[in-house]
C-alpha cells in the first residue's frame, strides 16, 4: 500500500475533549465564580480570545479559544444566569488535546506494506486519502484430491466423503486477505491430477489437499516432480500435518497439504498464511500465540510438535486452556468446539496442570 501522510496538523486546533467550560486555569480555582461570555459548538469558527476572569461554554470537539488553557467538565460546575461556579480547581491543560499532538502536518501515518484494517482505513479517510494504491491480492488455486471425495452438494456413496477441505481452505484464503480460485477435486490418477495441477499453476499459489502421504495412490509429489517442481521441504516435524509439501513450479508456489481436514486447517495457518502475507506485499504476521495455564496434566509423543484443538477461557481473568477430546486429524467437530490449538513442543512429553503453555488462536475467532 502507498504511504499516507497527514495533510495538516491533528487535531487541527486545540480541541476540547469534554462538554463544559473553557477557562484560564489560574482563574478557575475551587469555589471561583466566572462570567460565561458565550458558547462554542463543534465546528464553530470562534476567534475571540478569552478575557481574564471569564469563561466560555464549550462542546466536545470544539476549538478552545486563545487565552483558555483548560476545560472544566460541566458536571463539576453550577450555573446561575451568566455566572458559573467551579466546584474544584482546574489544572492547566486538562481536557484539551493541543494542535498537532496526534500528528504533525506531513507525518507518515501509514507506511508502505501496512495492512488495511478498520483503523487504517479510518486513518486514510481522516486525512482525505480517498484513493490508495494497494498490492493485488494473491490468487490461490484450491485443488482437493482423492477418489473418495465428492462435492458437498452431492450425496456421498457409503464409502465416499464430501469435500470439506476446499471449503475450509477457501475460507482461510479469504481470511488471509487473498483470492480463492476453486478448482474442485482431482481423482488419484496421474493424468487427471496433472491436468488439474496445470490449471492451478496459472495462479500465484496452488494449495492442494490430500495425496501427499506414503500411500500407493498419493500422487501429488510425483506429478509435481514430473512438472519440474523445485521442492523446499516435503515433511515437517508436526502433528497433525507431517507430510506437508512446499515447492515452486514455474512462478507458482505450491503447498501440498495433507488431506485429513484438521491437518489441512493447521498446516494452512502455519505455512500458507505467512507466504500469502509476503506475496501480498505485507510483513508476515507472526503466529497469533498466547501464553495460558494448562488446566490438566497430559502426555504426548515426544520428538514432534503437536497442535491440538483446545479451548481457551478466562475463568478468573487469567487465560486457562484445556485440550479437547478428539479422534485425531479427521475430527472436524472437535475443531468447531475449539477456539485455539494447544502447542506441545517437540522436546516435551509430559505437561503438568498449572504450567504455562502456548496456544495458537484461531484467527477467525480472535
Ligand atoms: P490423504 O491425505 O489423501 O491420504 O487423505 C487423508 C484423509 O483425509 C482421508 O481420510 C481422506 O478421505 C480425507 N480427505 C481427503 N481429502 C479430503 C477433502 N477434500 N475433504 C475432506 N476430507 C478429505
Ligand atoms: Mg487421498
């Protein structure tokens, strides 16, 4: 995204941030009575300086007149006709944001590569930057593989399953700020798979699900090899997600994610999201990690890092996490109950109740 600078000072004038009376703090001692000589509303073009021993009624967002150096909240005053009595002493500067204290004319407010969230678009609007040049969203082809996979609209045969991975992946791609291109499902046949992969290689990124394990019909890697892919890695020491593949084929980055639905979800978050950030011209977002107290003891196989569906709660203000019962990486229902994944590092086997652990928040719920 192009740079955005302040087009003037912010605030552009000394701004009252309360409804009350603009005073000179020296005059507004506790019990003082000052004559109110006028009213300044937000947007008023008021130029008269405040004379000593007087005050002026002022609204939130209005310009504090010259000569005034404090605003007293209306709640701490009493009015009798034109006379205002002050219950407590004012201190210089109170309830005023001075001209230029938020930003100076010409300051860089959004730098190149900034991600446009709700605050950033408000910032651009505030300074009148109504047109921004932004990076093109990376286009991400999504291809699921497997002879057993049918589309969600279809009634599956007794040993078939519906394609849920293309749906979760499209949602994750959108959430990551990229553009999904749905290519459906390819069967476990080299020729058909190759044709579908070639279609996917027309996009910036191709994400495949399934077909990367050790099975006789896991053909993603051999087909990518045939197409001249350069492999960066083809296994990672995590569970779920061990057989994840990352390669480049021509100008397209290719992720081969394992087909088990939870593996697909977790590996996308860990490996694909940062790649999409970089391709979209932004700094890669760090994993949304949080420390939390483990609510129970547990044991997992060491030598591999685990990402387990878990529930993070704040029972007494402090974050506490519990792993959810699950049936392994095919268990989508367990993830719908989870708001995070509990991280168990590769060098740990037994974790004890009460110890601090890391969790990766589900970005869509965070
Ligand atoms: P694979 O990685 O191809 O060995 O698949 C592992 C498991 O994930 C198998 O039980 C598949 O049936 C399941 N699976 C593969 N692709 C999908 C998909 N698109 N949607 C849901 N489950 C899938
Ligand atoms: Mg398969």
